[in-house]
């Protein structure tokens, strides 16, 4: 079993990351999951939030929207609608988005509108959380 694997993180509008990686941790619809080199093949839904990945012993982070992962023993591909670095997040904009989503949730919405608004709220909360974290 290989200790590392090739990781590609792609957003709808850009290639975010490509390189060798030892581990990735992400949120799925089934909860938090992790992948190491040699993992069995799977396709997994990606939830909004933070992903962490370790390259050359150093942990890196990204904030992702919904998407999916393709996992094979020697590579992982992450496909998300959007991906951004925590340091690129505009905290005031994220807080305003959170407030808008919370206000919309208090209104009477169709099921589709409710699901989209919940996703927007999760995205805003993940961005706020990531922007507030500091790592050594």
C-alpha cells in the first residue's frame, strides 16, 4: 500500500491544487471522512465546508461548496462548484451572506428554495469559521 497519492482539487472555474498528498479529510453527506493512500475505490458526495489535506507533512486547507470525490488507491479527485483558500475569504461579506440566508429561512419557502438557502447558510458559516482560524 502506497503512503501517498495524487490529489487534484478542481472547481467549476479553476484548477485549485494538484500534487502528491498523504491524507485528506472532508465533510460528506454521511459525516466527516478521511482518505489515505491505498484506499479502496469509491465515489462520495462532498458537503459544504472545509477540507484539510496533508502534503509533505504540512496541513493545508480549503473551503469547498457541494461536489463529489473520486477515490482510487493511487489518486483522489475533488470536484466542487467553488473552492477558495481561507486567507482569501472576505469575512464581512461572508457574515452578510449568513445573515441573508438566516432571514430567508424565516420566510415561507418552497422545498427547493429551502434547500438552496440551507446550502448558502452552510457555505457562509464554513467561510466564517475558516476565516477565523489561525494555524501555525
